[in-house]
């Protein structure tokens, strides 16, 4: 089955704020900046502590070495900490090696381009990366700064623990954007250090990044997310074009707080109120402030391919059996006990009006192979619309589910329905359901409404505010069950949040409490005294700090030079080679590290560019 999703007006905080024009202007700005740096350098105006490497400025300083000497005092503790980090780094290095190999293999064998594999999305630059909106910039920059400081600070600290002199420390800047930091060990001192000391020094940076991730997420999942609640109302992610909601100027970031004066507490409340209200004109309160009048009409928001009703997304159902309808409740009332109906449909917005005669109205499903329905004779190659079970009228897939929940395995059920325009009947013996106690009939469906279509008399798409808050540690009902009960489960999902919209898990990406999404939440508990704004800022900073630091840790563990993983690979290879029964030369060590590094580079480039070239 093909499920046509609601064609919603794109919410600004869910869409990537990017275009080819923005990228072009950024490249032009970098070029102009680079030319300016070259001109200043030629005039000898750069201070002695500033160096250039292409468009990148590196600012060097010797300050802070005394502080590192003091901090390095408990050397046994720091060596134990770094040894722990070496173990973690080696595990991550191996995982990154395997991941990139499999990703490259997948890009070659199944070269279907993915938005996450485009070169621009490798860059963690808001507004350029499709998944990082400009509104997330403060949190991302803060997280990056923290990550760079703790990473290079770890290298500097372990240099002093291992008695390696520090030549200088500093930060790398691209215009005003810090893109890196560095610690320059004094070369001779570094060479004289033990192999174990060098390995600990290189692993210290990623160890600190992972530690900061744990601390940031612990604070986020605990007191901060615990002080945030979903605000009362139905959270609107967007409205379908030409829908009743769109015509009333209701769309992304709006929160419906009342219908005809009755308070709405959640998305489910809104659905219940709309189902109970027959009126085709309703008063909708937005954000607890303004009220708008909405003229309801029955918009098709989704339809399965090959279903019994020849309708598509954007069509409007005007009449059922000659009776005007404008609500879902009115639709089902007009159908009544009749198994088929004549639907009067307007194609698109203002298109032709057609009558669709003898449309079966019921639960349209796909029959599963080797299931009770197929064993009873139902076909698996075209949809079946079930209109009755044991003589009980079934108008929708929701009715089918309700009926089956009251059955038992081995129960005999008489099924009536339609395959195409042919009426069929089957006697089905239900199987045992693998997950629940009721019977299994063998029906697959993605829509809970009638005849393979989904209808909306308001035309809004909901934002899953509660699900996102539950992932972040809030106390909310959610679709993830026990996954979010553990720290590791929450952390894994949080790392996916900026790109989770491309997975089957959720419909939209999440970039923090910013860009309009704040309207769906409110501060509560002890931190509520600070107000919504400061609580959301704290949540954003912790979210992006944890997210950026784990990315820095994983990236630097790639076993290729000049990354930390490449250096750890070299020292580890030397350690293994020293235990071999023959003498390993520098050339052998270099060959191993070069092969691994080149393999990583080729795998990365293949993962990035192969889908676009081979598709």
C-alpha cells in the first residue's frame, strides 16, 4: 500500500532554512574574507601570535600553562582517567571503521540518494546543513565552544601529566566562527614520552567530549526537562493547502486551546470535540488569545493506491448519497448501514465535481500472506474492503480494530466485503495473535478511516510535542515505551532528533525549543520561577552541547591522520609490533596506518558521493 501523507503547509521550525542562494552567499563571504586576510598578511599587519592556513586563522598563546601544571597535580588519577578513555577510544575506533565500510558498501549496492548523505549536510553549519536551522545557532556554537575547550584542554592536561612540554595553545577561526582548537606539544619532548603516555594524551580529548555529553544529558534528562511540560491545547505542525484551517489562517506553531468555548487539553481532545460537533461552522481559540471562525469541509488528506474510492489528496467530499456533508461525523451518518454510497467529490481546490457511484464504504485492508483471510480465499494482490463482520456493520478500519479486540483465537467470523466492485463473503477462523490475546485475521492497513482514505474536516497536522519531551526526559505518555526509561535509550534517541524526520520513528525533526516550537511548552515546577525563556535556553544549550560533543568524540576517533584516532592507531600498532617475534620497521607501521587511513577516506567519500553518482 502507498500511504499519501497530509500535505501540510511546512512549519518554519520544522523545515531546513536553507537554499542554494544561502550557500552561494556564504561561499562568496568566505572568499572575500580570505582575500582580506591575504591583503592584511602581505602588509605585515597580523600580530605575531596569529597565523594563517588558507582562510583559517590560528591564534596562539602560551598563557594557561601554569594552570595546567597545577591541574595536572594528581597524576595517578589523570592517568587512570586517560587509560579508561583509551579503552573507549579503541572500541569507538573499531566501530567507526566498520560503520564507514558498511556505509560505503551500502552506498554502492543501494545507491538511493539520501538527504543526509549530501556534502552540505556533513557540515555542522546552521542554515547550510538541511537539518540545522538558523534558530539553533546559539546552542550549536555554545556546544562547539565547550567541546573544543574540553577536547584540547584534555590534550594539554595529559601533556603535563606525561611531562610533555607545551609549545603553545590556541583556537582556529573561520571569520568569527571557532571551528577548532589545538595544543602544540613541543616536538622533542613529545618524542621522548613513552608510547603509553602519547596514547593517553591523544585519547584524553575524546574522553572529555564523551564525559561532557554524559553530564549535559544527565542535566537535561533530569532537572531541566523535568521542569518543562506540554502546554494545554492541540499542537499544530501545519495545515493542508486550501483546508478549512488554512483558509482561517491557522497553521504552524499555533496551539488550539478551545472549540466553541470548550477547552482543548491535547491533540486527542481536539479530535474528540470535532467528532462530537456536528456544526460545520465552529469557533476556534488559538493560543488562549484570539478566536477564529472556521467553515468545516471534508478534505481528503491521504489515500491508498488502488483503493475503492477514486479520490486523491486535496479532493473535497461534498455529498454522500446526495446529502451535503462537511464533517467526518456527517459522512458516516450519511452512509449509515448501506454498504456502498455515491460520493460527490470536488477535485482539488475549485476543480471539476464528479459523482463516484457504488463506492464500498468499510475497512480497506491488504490481506496478509499465509494468514486466516487468505486461507479463507481472500486475494492478497488487491485491497479488500470489509463492510461487515458477523453481520455487524464495519464503516472504517477503526471499527475493524474495535471488533477484533473482542474476539478470541480459533473463533469463526463471517466476513463480508468487496474486492473491486465484486461483493465477497468468507468464513474465517482467527489465528492466535503474536502480541495480544485477541484473534488475528491477517489484515494490514495504515489508515483508520473509511475505504482507504483519510479525511479531515479541519485539515491540520499535529506536532508530537509530548513524544519529543518524553525523549528529553519529561514525564509524558509517548510512543517509545520502555526505550525512554533508560539513560542510554534517551541518549540514543536524542542524538537522532535533528534528523529523526527521515526515519520511520517521527514525522518531523527536532532542533530544540526554538523557532516557534516554544509555544507548545511551558515551564513548571521549581525552575518555573525563572520563566519559560531561561528554561528553554538552558534546555537548548544542554541539548546541543551533548549532541555536538558526542559528534566530536566519534569524529576524532576515526582511525585516520591527523585525527586523534590516527595517532592512537599508530601508537597501538607500534605497541603490538613490539611484541612480534620479528622486528617491525617504521615502514611497516606506516604501511598499516596508511592503509587504514586511506580506506577510511575512500569509504567516507564513497558514502558521501556514490549515491548521487550511481543513482
